[in-house]
C-alpha cells in the first residue's frame, strides 16, 4: 500500500499524477542507493584502443580518406 500525502484543498489525484509521483520517488531512491556503491574512478585503459583513422564505407567498400593519396 502506498500513501501520497496531499496538502491544501485536494481531495484526490488521478492515476497519471499518482503514478508519476511514485515513479519519480522510485528513481530518486535508486539513484541514492546506487551512488553509495558506485566505484570512484571508472577511467582506465581500453582493452582495444580506438582507431586513429576512421574508415567510411562508400558503395559497400570500406575505405580511408588517406588511402591512395601520395
């Protein structure tokens, strides 16, 4: 059972508003919980480095912009 406190001259909330409030609270609590157990540093070396020259496909063939230039 979930109780949503209401203040002022409100008698009830519709389903959309109620579910939005509940989902917001769930997301907030999950973020707080996960921040306790998050690792401090995620930076590190990649297992496979990124390529220095990006290749692009032209007509089904992969080519580099520098290929064939002298």
